């Protein structure tokens, strides 16, 4: 009978760290990795509640999240590489072509 | 009782020439000269036949009933108005023709002499351009003149009055490409107009004082109004009417147009400025004699003006060298005689002189035209001479006319002039003296004309000499007929003293004795100290002296006139230049009128154009500038304002879009915080 | 048993959080990637504690073995030395950090409001043998459509990645 609160606190901590990482770091690769962190935090949440209800729906959803994270990482890294070929930079601050 | 045919159809008399004038207007261009001649002269001939018919049918009636009116239609319907003395009257005027002895005489003279002149013109104008136009105008003139003399009221007479004035203008300026001719036409019309102003005022005053404009109603109106002799209103009316007569009949001071009118073709001078139009004034005064007879002061003015004009014009005529100018001044002088007659109460004498003057003056002009025609256009008498054998018919007819105008017994002029002088002597010896002396001068200058033209040595230009020829029959026959009339015309009113019957005088009695209180009887012999026979002898004596003097100067001692002229240099120049009257009028009136025109022109250019047109231009430019300002600042301004509002509103949004992904994500987080905050707040309160 | 559970949980939790914090703060990206791997492995451990065996394996093989390897390859292709010398944190770090903490605070509030309300059921004595099968069952029956879509998504991502990394022709 462990209360779920602890797991939720954990998930929240990881989520917050991930958000801080996305908003704060200049390097886009770190940003992507922070996004992965966020997704993981969500996964933990899903798993906890899947265990609580006794169903596997949460886990199936988590599979999909992982699948999506993989696709996203692949495409995102491809974009980063293409951008690096053009502009020689991986800093988000210098990727401001779409400004007003 | 059945009205006689010619009296009933009196209105046709003016109509025939009007119809042919209209035909000339519309089709004249396309018609051959013969057709024009036959049509136009023919219509006047038909009018003459009708006039003769009307005359005889009038004479057939008993003397007291010789008065007939034919109403054609009503022109001005009756309009009630108040006269000067407060009575109510109706102003009504219609196209109503009146036949009485006076108008019968007039239509005979007008159509008869008119017809002869039409025939003459077919010869004289044969080679001129605008043949149909000439005859059209001439016929139109006949129409207007006949309306004038057949009218029974002032309004209709005024229509004819103006009509003859217009035709005179048209015919004087017939050779319109000559500036002098068109100027003369204008001068005639304008001077006439001055007279017409007086005439119109006279008509208005007549309707205000007497309550009518119909001639036949004037007599009864005078009786009903109890007008005394010497009434100031009647004097005023008479003087104003005389102003009109002076304009039309070329008396001082409105005579200046008649000498200039010689610019027109010679038949025009003969018809209009000798026989008919210029006599309209005399006719009008005679027609309204009822008013004049009650205004003796006005009559004296008429007589005095007539006498002075006669003398004045005669002096100018003595020194003129153009044959037509001499005749023109002679006409002015003879018209003076006619007014002298009317002024002393001898209205019938005036009309009689009008008739005889039509014969011999018409003849004189036509003969002068024949001379000019023979000399290929030469009009200066200094370049004539010794023509009597070469153009005999012209010579003899002109001589007869000259004898008539001089007043040699027994020609027509003698009878009529004597009638006038006799009556003048009765009234005022001074007037008689002026007329007497002028008669002598008339004889002198007329024979001067004949001697210079036909006698003496030939001073004709060499080239002209070869072409001297007698005129065609069309021109000569009227000359002969008029010559005959000049001889026997006097018989119509042969004075009783010499055994005659004074038919003419008696014939016109009813017309002239119209005033109720007339003391002036139709002429019988003057009851004078000298006696009528003695007066006649005195006149004849002076006339013969005049002729002899002319013979002396122009045949016997031809170098004398030049010497006399040089001797009296200043005086000669004065008279030769017509006493500089034209120059005086120019300075006083003509140039002042032009100045007014120039002033108005200046006003138009600077004020009306300046203020109006330029002002309108300025206003337009101003409005367009204001509109542009409005457009730039207000209209464009509101558009720009809208744009600026959008810019201002979009500014923060624009600044947010910095192209940095992380800042976008920050906004997502902010939104998420807000979103969650709201829901947790709701959830919290739902639970609690 | 209970205490082992708790001890393991605390161990994995602390490991995960510490690794996460370290990952986010490293200058060297490779270090960051390594610490992410550690975090992911800790998470996998959490999964296992929650008796989600299939997902534990998937996490390790896919996430760590696939995705992180991919990350490391790309890190190598990007200019590592240059980026190490640049400023690591952007201009909005303070505001971002504050707001993130606010967000965390909100969630904290939500969790705190419902603390102790939900409980996990007791663990079974035996290892439950049917987790993978159950997942497979659910995946290929109820969640067939999402499964197919996910496969298409992977196909698209693959093509996209290939196109993206291709050098310009000529």
C-alpha cells in the first residue's frame, strides 16, 4: 500500500527539471534531451496509474510515447544536422531567422 | 348696304407687295431677272389698280360720308386703364384699315409713283448683283408704307413706320460691301430711332390724355374732354409727335441722315427719300391735325422748324457738287415747306405739295440716275456738261421737273408752293419771308444743277465720253410719265383766283376740318393787303431772277463761281462742309456713345471677367486646393490613422516574435500556468 | 518486502533526479548525454518496480540503446569544442526558471491537495507472468489502429530523417 504520491513527486521533479532545461539551455541538443526527460516523466506517471488501476492501457500508451519520442528524436536530429551544415551553429539563440 | 368691292378689299393693297416680297425671300435666288421684274412690278401695279378703284368708289360717295373702316382682326385686346384725369379708358388696337380722302391720296401717290419707279429699276438695276434682293426689299417697303398710310390707329401706323425705317436701312446699305454705304444705313436708322423715341412718348401721352390711340376717336375725345385751345397736354403731345415726324422727314435737327442716304441706288433715293417715306412725317401730322389745331404754340414750332430747315438746306444745296447731294438737300428743303404749310394751318397745301413733290422730285432723281447711267457712274457735276444734245429725253424731262420745282407757272410746283406761301403770309410775314427767299434760292441751285450738267462746255472724262448713251426704254418711259404729271399735276387744285376749282382742297376738307373748334378753314384765298395775285407775281419774279443769276454764273461767266468762292473763303468752306453739323453730332453724341461702349467693354473685361470669370477660376482653384487638403489630411489621414492603430496594436505582438524558439516555449509555459491556475482554482472551490 | 521496495524506489529516484540535474547543467554535451542515459536507466528501474516488465525492456533497448546512441552520433558530428566554449545559458534563464518553479508549485499544490487519496494495490507474491502478453493483447486488439498509425509515423520519420541529412545534389 504505497501511496502514489511519491511517484508523482518524482515525476514532477523530472518534469520540472526537463522544463527548466528546455527553456534555459542554448544548445539545441541539450534542449532535445530535456524534451526526452519530460516525456519520461510523463511515462512514469502513466505507469504508476496503470499499476494502480490494474490495466495495461497506460503501458500501451507509454509504448506509443516512446515510439513517438524515437521518431521525433530522429527527425529533430536530422534538422539539427541540416541547420548545422548551413549555419555552423547549434545555439538556439542564433536560430532567429523566423523573427518579424 | 353693300360695301363697294375695292373699299371692302382695301386690305389687299398692302398684301400684294408683301406676297411678292416673301416670294423673293424664299425663292428669289433661283428666279431669272425677268420673272423677278414681272412679279414685283406686277404686284405693285395690281395694288395701284386697287387704289384707283378704291379712290373712285370713295369719290362716288357723298362728301360727308367719305370714311370707311375695314377691321381685319384684333391685335391688342381691350385693357382697361386710367387716364390722366382719372377717367377709365380701354386700350385697344387692331389691324384696322381706314379709307378717307387723305389716305386715298396717299395710296394713289405711293402705288402710282412706286410702280413707275419699279419699272425704272428694272432698267437701272439690270446689271447689278442682288437683283432679286433689291426688288424684295422694295416690295417689302411698299407693304410697310401702305400699312402706314392705311392704318387707323397709332400702333398699326407705328408698325408701318418702323417697317419703312428698316427697309430704308436695308436699301441704303444695299451695296453693303462699301463701308460708306453700310455706315449711311446705320446712320439713317439710328437718327430715325431718336425721332421714334419722341413719337412713342407722344403716342403714350395721347392715350393717357385722350384715352384712345385710334385716329377717328381723337376728334370725339377732344370734344368730350372739353379741351381748350392751347391746352398744355395737347401741346406736349403735338410736340412729341413732331419729334418723330422730324426724324422721319429729315427736319432740323434730325435731317443728317438724308444726304448720306444717297449711298443707296438711285431708284431708292427716288422712291424712299423723295416721294414716299420722308413724307410719312407730313402725313402723320396731317392725320392728327385735330390735336395740332388745338395747340397753336406747337403749330408755330412746326412752321418755324420747317421754314428754317427749308432755308438752311437750300444754302447747303447751293454749293454741293455731287448731283445726288444737291437733290438730297433739295428734298430736305421741300419737306421744310410741307411742314411750314402744316404749321400755318394749311394742311391740305402741305399734302398737295407732298403729291407734286413726289412727281417732280421723283422725276429729278430718276433723271439724275439716267445721267449717272449715261456717264458710267459719274456723279460729280464738275465733270459733266454739254449733255443736252446727247441724252435728249433725260434732258427735257429733267428740265420740266426743274421748272416745276422752281415754281414756274403753270407747272405743278407753282400751284402747290404758291398755296403754301399764300397761307404763310396770312399767318406770319416772317415765315413767309423765309419761304419766299428760299424759293428764290431753290430756283437758283436747281438751275445751277441743270446748267452744270447739260449745258456749257463738256468737262466729261475722256474715256466716259465715248460711252455716253441714252438710257433704255424701261428707264425713259417712267421719266416721261412723271414729266407729264409734273406739268398737269397743278390742275388738280387750280386756285380759284385763276379760275380753278381747288378740287384737291375741297376733297380733303372733311379730314382737315375735324377739330370741333377749328377756326382754320380750308384754304380760300388769303384776305391780305397784297392779294394773292400779287404774291404770285412776286414769287415768279424772284424765281426768274434766280434762274437768270444761275444762267449768268454757270453759262455766261463760268469763271465767276470759283472767284466768289475764293473771295468768301471762310463762309464758303463753312457751307460746303454742311456747317460742320455732322462733325458736331459726332463729337457730342456719336463719339460719346462709342465712349460708353468702350467703358462698358472695359467693365466687362476687368470687372465681369476679372471678378466673375477669373474669380470663378480662383474659386475653383481654391476649392480644389481645399479638397486636396481634405483628401491629404482627412481622408488619407483616416486611412493612415487606421494603419497606425494597427501598427501600434501589433507592436507588442511583433516584438514578441523574435524567432527564438525558447521564448515561444516560455510563453507556452506561461499560458499553461495560467490555464492550470484557473482550473485548480475552480477545482479547489468546487471541492470546498 | 515493503522496505526493499521503498529502498529501491528511493535509490532509483535519487539517481534519476540527480542525473537529470546534472544533465541539464553540463558544459560538455557528451557528459550531458551520458547523464541522460543514467536517468533513463533509472526510469527503467522504476518501471520494473511497478511490475511493467515489457516497458522496462523497451525503455532500455529502444530509448537508451536506440535514441541515445543516435544522440551521441549527432553530438559527434556537431562542432563539440566550439560549443563548449560558448555561453551555455540564455538570457531568459532567470525568468524561465522562476516560471518553471511556479508551474511546479501549481502541480505540487494539486498533488498535495490529494495526498494520501490514491494507493497502489499490494504487490503479488509471484512474479506476474502475463504482463507482456497482456500488453500484446491490448496492443493488437484494442489499440490496433494507433499501432498502425504509429508504424506509419515511424516510416515518415525515417524518410524525413533521410531527406534531411542528404547532401544537396551536386
